[in-house]
C-alpha cells in the first residue's frame, strides 16, 4: 500500500495549451486497461530529455536520443506499457521505429519527429502490431484535459496514478507546469524504471530547457532509490509549448528563477510519488547528508544508506539497529572520512555523537521514530558545507512477492 500517497483530484491537473494527450487499450500485457499513450505538441514546441545510464538501454531510448539530435523539431510522443523493448537487438529498434512511422503518418510528420517510450518486461519483442492497431483510438482521444488518464496509461506495477500540477501567476500571465510519472520497482537512478513527462506553456530556449531538465532530474528522479537497480528504459522529458507570452531565453531573464523553481518542485513531487508507491513500501524515508566536502560525496553516502538491504529491512521491522546506518556511511567510499566527526539523527533524536552512540540516547526513542510511516535520517560528516538529500523506502516481504511473480 502506498505510503501517505495524496489523493489525486483529476480536476487539479491544469491543461497545457498546445499539448494534447490521447490513450488507448492495446492489450499488450492485459486486456481492458490503458496501455498506450500518445502526446501531440503544437509546432514550435521545445523538447528536452535525459535518459538511463544503463548500457543495455532499450530500443526506444536509443531512438529518442537519435531523434532529439535531428534537425526536425519533436512534435509527438508515443508510450506503451507491458513491454520494455529492451534487450531486443535490431528487431527491437525496427519495431520501435515502426510505431513512430505510423503515428507520424497520422499527424503528417516524419518518423524522426516522434519520440517512443516503453516500459515493462525486458527481453521480449515489442508487440508493435498491437500498438499500431491502437494508435487511431489514441489519436481520436486527444485532448489537453487528459492528464489523469495519461497517468493511468503509463502505469505498470504502480498501484496509483502519479501526477502533479502547478500554476505560478506573474504579471505577464500564468506559468503552468503539469506532469506525470510512473515507477514502483527497479528504481535507482541514473535514472530508474521510471518515466516522467512534464509540460509547460512557457516559451523556453531549447538549449536552456535541456540544461534545466538535467538539473531538475538530478534534484528529483536522480535522488530516489527503491531497490538499487538501474533500469534500461528510464526517461524524463520536459516539453515547452511556448503558448504563453512568457519567454525565457537565458538565466538572466526576470522569470527564469520562478520557472526553474516550479519545474524542480513538480519534478521532486513526481519523483517522491514513485517512492511513496514503491513496491511493497510501508515507509517513506528521507536521507539528508550534510557536512560533506562536496555534493558528490554527500549523495554517495546517502545512497549507500538508501541501498543497504540491512538498513531497509530494519526500517520495515521498526528495529532501531542503527549501527547498520553507520556501517553504510563507513563503506560509502570516502577514504579519508574521520568517523570520529560523524553525527547521526533519526528525526530530531540525536543517536550517534562523534562516531559513537550518544550518551543520552535511549533505544525507546529510536524505536518510536522507526514506527512512523515517514522518517528522516540526518548524517553530518563533519568535513565541509555541502549537503544532499535522497528519498527511499523500506524493503518488505511484499517487495519480494511482487518481483517473484512479476512475469506471471
């Protein structure tokens, strides 16, 4: 069951002028469920993306990277669930491109103007015939108000649709940012078995949008982990339709900071929803590492804690076996770490002082915190001013069951 997952009101998702979404039921893995999503962008839109670092990146990821480098502007996206089209060789590339060709023909575009995305089981050939057959249905459903249905259409083992929206009012008009994400397992950036799509009505220079997309991903989707596995298919796409009067061409533009803040906030919200809906999750855990020499080593320590099966199972059991956290800090890879300067807190309970158990700490205090559904772990490395935050969840019996039965 998702951890403190906010109730999503479909009416809270603001449409993005110039971005229409349509869905269909192709029966890729199961009948009678939305499993194909199409997005149509108004000409002149800017599109940016970041993708998995897994060397076995899926066929659609390979095509997305190629198409984003083409001179032709991106004007359409197609997403399928139920099949990842990863580990499928040249045939996988051919089938992914086939879906681009068919959708492009529907809109009078070239195939290179379409970005394809897939998520699901790895090493099974994409049933392109089913997707192609469903494209007319998805195109017929196109509407700027379909964000909630779009969130449903990209789900796999997710238990709930994930979406967020924000409107920032300015003197030049509203900045509207709306997005959806999916993911519940094989989550460990860079990035994770996650898909994220964010749209905005602002006019943004494409180069700047790419920089902002990478920055937002680093502070959100690249700061979550569920099980330490990096997927073959992760993709995070930001689309700026340019249908508002607000134009952002450089970091010195007056509204740049507002837009950046809004984009990061939506990205973090979507990323945290993935953790809250982690497979078998019962607890949402924030890990803050401060006092590092640089951000890299802070994130390194945070991820060592977040990835540790011993730490995660202790959280599931509400067992304040906090030596496991200190052990993870110690093996995180900081060779010159002075353990005598490390401090550790659970929420506001000071657990470890100067590398050892705090003299005033009582196990009952730690156990009380561990029983909560939301927990913050704070580590101070005592060696600088840098700080990073990572979000994760516990590891439960249900996680094993879900993944043991995934292909059943």
